[in-house]
C-alpha cells in the first residue's frame, strides 16, 4: 500500500518538476524479490494517478525498473574495481565477529590490501576514504558531515556479483539524469555512501533534500503497524483526492500566508523546496477531515450525489437494495453535503430514510427519552396528523405542540428526532420529516411511544 509519507514526497517532487519544466521520474526499485510483486507496482501507479501524478502529464517519466538495468550496474561495479576504488572481500560475518569480538562493529578492512580477485562468494566493497568527512549539503537539513571512519568500506556487490541497492540506486540516478533527490529524512543516513559513489563514478551528486518525518498525535513516527498510513485506505473511506493533495502538500511546508485551502496548481506555483521545515510534521486526521469537508461542500450537488454512490449500496448500506429511493436521497443530499466530512459518513446520515425502522442508538435514546418524552411524542403526533406536509408547516405544528408541554422547540425536538431518525444528531428535522412522509413519520412516533410505555400489562 502507498504510504501517505511517500505520497507527500511524490507531491513535493511533482510540484518542483512541473514548476521547473522538468521531469518526475518514477523508478520501481525491484531488485529485492521478496518485496516485489506486480500488483504492488500497479498499486503504486494507481495511487500516484489518484493524486494527479500520471503519464497523462508530459512531466511524468517512467516507470523504469531497477532490475532492467542490472548490466549497467555490474559494469559500474567492475569499473570501480578496475580503478582501485573498490576491492573484493572474502570475509564472512562469522570471521568478522571473531576478529572484532562484536556483532555491532562495522567492517575492519581486513581484505583492503590483499588484492583479491573475483571469486564466487567474494563481495565487492567500496574503498571509503581513510580520513576526513563526507559533507552532504541538504536543502532542508543544511550541512551535515559524516566522518568517513564511521562509514566503513561498504558492500556494493554481493558474492554472486549482483549489485546491492546503494550502487544500483546511484547508477540508475546517473543514467536517468536525476538532478534532485527529494525523500524522507530516514534516508539521510544512506546519503554519504551514495554521494561517494556518484563522485567515484565521476558525476556531480544531485541536490539532496530530506523531508521531515511525519508523526501521529503522540509525536511518534507514522507506522503501518500502528497507524492508518495507506493513501488507498483514506481514499476508500471517502477522502477526496483533491483534499488529500492539499493537506499532504502542507505537511512540512507552507506558502507563508493564512490560506490553507488551495488547488494544487496554486500550491505548485508557490512551492519552494528551501522553505520546507526541519521540524516533524503532524498528520492530524481531524484537520484532514476538516479539509475534506471543505472540499465536499465545494462540490456541485450532482457531483456530490455521484461521489456518494459507493456508500449507498452493499456492502456499505445497511438497507435492502430495493429500499433505496433515488428521489428521496436527492431531496436530502444538499442537506447532507453541508454536514459530512468524509463521504462514507453519508450512510449514517440517510439510513433512517431507507430502513423499515429507525436505527436507534442506545445513547441517543437514553439522552432524548427523558420523563415527559411520551407526552411530547403524543402532542407531536396530534399536531402533525392533520398538518400540511411541508417543513415550514411541520415546524409550526411542533412549536405549538411544544408550547402545550411547556417546552421550547429545541427541547421538544429531541425525542421526536430520535423517534423518527434514531439519533440525536442528523439532518435538519423538519426537512427530513417532509421527505420521510406522513405515514412513516406517524408510525415511527407511535412505535417510539409504545417502546417508552413498555409491554402491555
């Protein structure tokens, strides 16, 4: 599944590439067979397309597959060896531990000057400079120095001759003309090795930019084991792609004003990589929902109706398919549109309209059906039984019934609303009752009164 952090990184890359008339290069790094499946590749491509990053735009290039460039990667490894920048190592992990007495220490350079040639099982190690530091100039993190002594002579090709990721990544970047690498800060520790390889291959390293980590409400890094992190899950729940894009673009960056709701085209024009912050970015689901609600309210009504379709049928809808009434739904759609923050919420806002009985919520029933509720239901039934069936007339009738019971309209509405819809919170009562119809409304008032009265003695 496509992590929201990956989506944020992709959007920052996309914004910069389009802004500078450059290319966004999608590369599938598929050399690890255990972590590679065709359906996962399809998932990446479809998730990117969902947030507007696709081959329909001339800025998009790829996908390329790292496994398709193995020959160039092997040639680079052999070249580094021929130039004395890498050497073959016959040491096993067990031998290294025996020499150093530790599982934690890095490679001790035992084979560095042995002049070994390739043989099955011998890894190829990069000859890291003995002294000094590798300096990474990062647009976001600033200047970071990595002592070369702490980098060790790292492996760039396995004993089988297959290039490892760090080399494959550098070779592919060079081949594809990558100028900017914009990614999560967890990759910063790999950067000095990649930079050394770029330099050893005679190419100027790219611009590095490591984005701040994304954290949850406890300021813990978002984790797929603990948090909802898949972009697909949010889209499936009813978050609009446009809202997701807007929100993700503001995780770690902002245009410097108080305007938050903006289309991507405006965000793209305003985006500046150097303005990305170092501080961790809080993934606030409540704020995301608020963004989403704003985007939902801006939809034309017909688009909103169509966007809700998924949640108006099985397996999301709790009513029988034949119970759904298109005209009734359209009659309340505009009311619901002002209230839902996520499209999947539409089901509970309209289920009372298509179920045979209202979906009583225990907490709502207990809150609304206080002493006097039965009398209020009876008064409401009497007022509405002969009323003109319009929202305005229904309101007038209930106001009169409330006055008879010595109640204000707000208090009087509570038991009536629960009797009709099953909940204390929902769409405007009188407009809802108008759509439900006289017969069904009066029957529900009777049913609720009977429930309050309890079994007949």
